[in-house]
């Protein structure tokens, strides 16, 4: 059979990884015929906890898992990687300003970008999850200068899945009847969940979400707010940030990127902006994409109304300002 794929997960002793590693090891990303080797990266103080995760992975007794390596050295972790899922990040602590958070993370993602550049496969697919995910992805990209920009992405699939779930709940159908919602922009409270191009199947017929729900006040109001603030609502209830749903979204993102999206469907990915839809080039911005043969393509030419344009610009502006802060920090 084919060589095992090397999948590196950072923040591997953390709570998202705890929900994620099992799914990767049983084949949810690469499929049931492809063995995987897991490379687990965390910081030195977490090595004992990480050994516990390694023991549990062994005990899962998964036939597709061809090996596990745990390390605190990014160069070891990213060595020969086919996929790198960057979950580990400095968490925001009480009283921490956004700029402090960016500063701590700029250092981490600069180092990891350098390491990816040096030791990963040239085709490595990189997904940044650790927040601020879009700007962390941008920092990684800027430091992995020999890798194509199309190798980098940031996770907005959780937001995308949240939007689908809210529409399905409202219409009273199961989630697979809903498709082609879009998350535009930043994985933050400025993100714009957009259903203008989305469809829902009711009574065997595919219809526009807008026509089925026909409640603009809800679509422009509570719907958007619920999706934007869902992360906060989960922290408030669970006293921990979303992990199970984040892990599911990571698997969805990597699976679709590698295996392709179904005909006629698009999903949301934070990817390098080429300037389409008037979004400043060079940002990592969430767009609707289709995937085929391991590459994504931004869905172009969707008509954008005035409401959407305002929202898309707002979240782009936030990313521009995060990029300015990051540049300032990195050049200091
Ligand atoms: P966690 O705190 O449970 O785990 C994070 C792990 O990363 C810890 O084990 C920590 O030691 C490790 N870590 C810290 N710095 C590292 C470094 N330089 N290299 C390797 N590992 C490092 O956090 P959790 O809940 O797993 O979340 C991880 C990140 O994902 C957070 O930044 C969170 O905000 C973000 N997140 C992003 C979402 C998205 O949709 N983009 C959704 C949910 C969470």
C-alpha cells in the first residue's frame, strides 16, 4: 500500500487535539485505505501529559495508525509532514490586549513557519487553528517563503458548520439539506456569515435559503449574531472553549481540501487573498472555495449586495489592522 502520510498536530496535549487525534488516526482525513503517522508537538512542560496521549493512541488499537512521534521541537514535528495542523497557540489571558496576544503568537508562528519551510514536504497542507487564526496563518506563510501560498489556510469551517446548523434548525431539516452558506473574512466576531447564495432542500426541492426563511430581520440580525458569538456562548456555558466541534471542523476542512468538495457545493476556508471580491491581496481571508485534486479554488463572480459589501469590508479592515500590528511586532 501507499507510504503512510505524516500528519503533524501542534498543541497536541490540549483539548482540541484530544478530540481530533483519534479521528485522524482512524482515517477521517485521508480515508480508510491510507495509513498515517502522527507527529505531536507541544511545549516542553507538556511532554508528560503528551506521553499520556501517546499511550491512549496506542490503546485505541487503530490499524491505520502507523506510528506516533511526540516532541517539543518544531523541526522534528514538521519533518516530512504532508499535513500540519497548527492548533497550539498562546491563549488570551485575563486582561491581555489583542496586541499582547498577537505578540506572543507572532513569535510562535514565525518559528513554526521557518521550521515548515526547512523540513516539511514542499506540498505540505497547513491549517492554522490557534487564534488569531487568520493572522497566525499569515505570519506562518510570510516565514515559509519557499512554500506556495496556496499551501496555507486558516480554520473558519467551524463558523461555516455553525451557520449550516442554525439554518437547519430554523427550517427544521437535517444539516445535509443545507449547502453553500459562506463565512467571509476573519475568524472573529467581525466574520460575516452569508446565506445569500445558500440553498436548502425542502420537500425534495432545492430552494434559496433566503426564500425559505423569508425573514430578513432574522437573517441580518440574530442569525449573524448567533454565529459570530457562538464561541463565546460555549465558553460561558462550558467554561472551556469549543473543542469537539472544532475538531470536527478541522477534519471537515482537511478532508475536503484533500478529497475534494462534492459537485455544486462550496465550503469556507481562510486562504490567501488574490484581491478577488475587492478584498486586499495578501490577507488570509475566509472565502467560499471548491476543492479538487488537493487544491482549492475561490468561487468567483457571486453577486454581492450592499449589506454584504459593508460586512465584507468591515472584517477585511480588521484583518488589515491585525496585519499592521503583526508587521510592526515582527519588524521591531
Ligand atoms: P488548549 O489550551 O487546551 O491547548 C493548547 C495547547 O497548545 C496546549 O497544550 C499548549 O501547551 C500548546 N501550545 C502552546 N504553545 C505552543 C507552541 N508554541 N507549540 C506547540 N504547542 C503549543 O487549547 P484548545 O482548546 O485546544 O485551543 C487551541 C487554540 O485553538 C486556541 O488558540 C483557540 O483559541 C483556538 N480555537 C480556534 C478555533 C477556530 O475555529 N479557528 C475554534 C476553537 C479554538
